[in-house]
C-alpha cells in the first residue's frame, strides 16, 4: 500500500491554517452577500473540497451549481483554448455568482469562465479561490476572496491532484519532483 504522505516534499499549508482561512472567508462572504441572490459555482474537480468546507461557514441562503472545464494543449502548457465539459444547469440571470476555485495558476481558464458567466446577465460575478500563484498569473483574475498566495511550485492536497491522486490530503503540500517527472 502506497502512503501518499511519503510523496510530499514539504507541507505548505496545514489543515489548521486552511480551516482558519476558510472560516474567515465564509464570514466575509456572509457579510458581503446578505440580501443578495448568491449562487456558488464550483469548478470541478479540484474545488470540491473547498466548496464543501466554505458552504459550512456561509450563514445565509445560497444555491450551488457546477462546471467542468478543460484546457487543451501539452501537459506543461495550456493552449488557452477552453472546453466546457459540464455547464451550469440553471439560468443565472439576476443572480450574484461566486466562482469557487481551488487554485489560480495562469488565470486563463478562470478568466474565460468569468467572461462566459458575465455574458449570461447575472447581477455580479466574483471569484473565491483558496490558492493563488501570482508568479504564474498571465491575466488579471484578482479574486474578491483569497486564501493564500503561494510560490510557483507543484502542489497537491485539499482537492488538488496529480493524476487523480492526493486530493484527499488534509493539507496543501509540495509534491516531490521525482513523482511527476517519472518517465
């Protein structure tokens, strides 16, 4: 049996650090979206853990929906072409959309999603991300709510994966280079 923790070079954010930040963000969303028609849009699969946690700390009515998107190109570089694999199920006009994301890397896909949703006549579209890699950002996708800026390293855990593994780790850790550079 493979112990996934052994593949981690170091822990970047502990379970406690993440939980404290999620509580703080949830309280701020509760204040900011009182009296609004809040729809949380989770970008699957990575954001599902963050969505599940943040929902517990937003103390007001809201609905949720999901999107699955993919970027085409090589494994190390996005082509900038985004394909919607699963779109929202309901009309979002007149709603206040909060995109729930796990990590902002280049920001290209998230920018595409935000512009797509804006074209559907919502009241507002904002971004909430637990992680951001500012060194990697190619477009300005400043989230309204942000957990942590992190260095440009390959991270897993708390919903983030490599080859569909490591999502369940309760922390965010830097994956050992030899794991993802195997040939």
